[in-house]
């Protein structure tokens, strides 16, 4: 559910904050469309594609590639790094906010949780390794 406090058809407060483009709520405000469902789908797609991730960890900078697809608030895909590829799981998308987990075995068996936000062709957030701590990550669209 998208909550929009108010919108006007005259270019005032609108629903464009998610994707930076005019969406169906803007057109509906000016009487041009009543397709309110497309806006949510368009925002989910902000993360879709291939990303080059950089994680700052106690073991130094680590790099990975993320191939992500979103649909209906669910994020799926694969993440590759250090010579292995794994499926992401428990992935979610809400507007530009994203979250997913991966299981790794190197340097030790861990579940890593990524939470962040997409801003155009950039992504940033934190990677958590449970009781071991959390560290920043960033990404750029490949």
C-alpha cells in the first residue's frame, strides 16, 4: 500500500518521490489515468538489474555481483563473489528500500543480511552478520 499524504494535479506534492518520474497518481490527479497499480510495480523495478557491490568488512574490502529481479514486493536473484554464486532469499522491495539474505561458507558459514536503498544507479546500506556486527556496503549498476 502506498501512502501519499496529499497530491495535486498542478505539479505540487505528488507521488514522484519513489522513482523520480511522473507516475499514475500524478496523471490521476490531473484526470488522465486511474491505473493506480502500475505505480507500485514501477517502483519495485528500481532495483532490477545487475549491481557491482562493495562491502567494507573487518577482513578488508570485498566485492560481489548481484543480479536482482523484483515483483510484487519480493526480491529474487543471485549474488556472486569470492568464486561462488548463491541464491538470495527473504528478499523484499518497498519503493526504493531493498533487503535480502545470502548464505556463505567462506571464510565461515554465515547468513548475511543486506538492507539498503536504491538511488538511481547507486545503492547503499549495511550488511549484517548477526552477532559479528554490521558494515556498510555500496553498489553501482553494472
